[in-house]
C-alpha cells in the first residue's frame, strides 16, 4: 500500500532549503558537496513537481518567488522536527558521549576541579565540555545540555537553577599589605588604588554613593573573567569577581577578600536542556551530580560588623543574551 509520502521529492526539498538560505546556487552546492548543475537539476525537478517557479535568477544570485517564500517556512519547520527526532533517537543511550556547553571561566575555575569526582562516579559516560558564551541550538547541534549564567529565561527548554552567584572584591596578599583593605580607603580613596575593571560590575556601582559618578577611575580593563582573576592573583590590582571563580584561589591563599561587602548577583547558574532529554540517563546523571556539588559549595563568608547592609542588594545585570566568559 502506497503512502502519501512516497512521491515527496525529499532530496529536492533539502536542496531548495540550501539554496533559499544562501540565495546562491554555487554556495548551496558547496554546502551540499554536489555540483551546481546537480543543484539546478533538483530545483527544476521540484518546480516541475509543484508546477510553479520557486526561484528567480538575479544576476549571480537568486531570489525567492512568492511561492518559494511560502514554501520555505513550512519546509524548515518540517526539517527541524525531523532533525530533532533523529537526534533524540541517536542520543537515547545510557552511555557514550555527553556534550555540554558552559562558560569558559566557569568551566576552568569551578567545574574542572570537580571533574575527577564526576568521572569517578560515571566512568561509563564520556563528558565533552564545550567552552562558549553563546547559546546553543539543541535542535541543530548535538549538545545534550548547557550550564548557563543568566536569569532562567530559556523558552521551550527545561531550566532549573543549580547555583546562586555573588560578587566579591579581591586582591593578592601583597596588594592588601601594601594598600590595605577597601573599607579603610575612605571616600574618594579608590582614585589612588590599582583597580582592575571587568564586565560584571564597575567600581562606581560597587561603591555606590561614596564616589562621584563622574570621577574617572583608572586601571586595566579585562573583558575575560578568568584573565581578570589571573591578573588579581599576580598582584596587578583589586578586582571584582564572581564568587564561583574566586573561591578556589581564595581557599588556596593566592587571593584574599579586599572588602567586607558581598553582593548577590542577579544572574545565577542554570541547568538547561530540551525537556525530552531529561529522560536520558546520562543527562540525568550530570544534572543530579551538579545539584549535589552546588549544595556542597559554600557561599561567600559574611563578615561581622560590615559597614554596609548589602546582603539584600541586587545588582542589575545586562539583559540577555550577552556573551560572558
């Protein structure tokens, strides 16, 4: 018994999507690893099947006709659903590779020191961590999960908070000995200190109400959080850092808290994946392990007699999406 799908020109539809995306026969042919002539043949076959033109040549490129513009969105939805179904079938294994995306700094300073425990508990899983600040498209990639720093706004995905984040001011022991802690600097004293500027929070906001907002605070600007931490460890100056990055270095004695102030960060770490992937045992294994590790990770120490009541303050983070390190 024949099916309604038997006569569908599936290969021609795939070629049409490639051409419609690039608006160039040669570029589409290169992406599909075929000749431009083969692409033209498939497009002609699809137009013959539909009895209507889909593309119109425009110099060296092409343009979609009205019919082509109507076909493209539905075709892409169908291909996305097909790809998602195929990805899910390929990934329904308890063992094998688990691809995870996360921030480079979080991977380097918080996750990596704990990977030995993860591998010991799940030797049957090969964990592949990809360091990137970009959001991943689960439908078009082979990622199974992501650990994201944000506000939990990831529509269409399973999202659960695993770890709160804080901001602390730190420096090397040598810098602290030379300049003293920040609470002893006094109003306007920051202008004479070696400051390191990053992307999480500026020093004027850290000292809200204590310095003129028009005051120029000099110092090195470093847009990579891990590099900013390294500069702090090396004694370049004072830095404002996320607690997840600073905690290990502070415990090792390579840096110290330079201020009694601890500010809860508005962004937190979230475990993110497609809802259907939660049923995969290897995804569940990573999720459960992260929850345990997060529960065991102590927040910054509160300092008695702090001069600022800051534990209830919230720092406004940049709206997502934004690349973080």
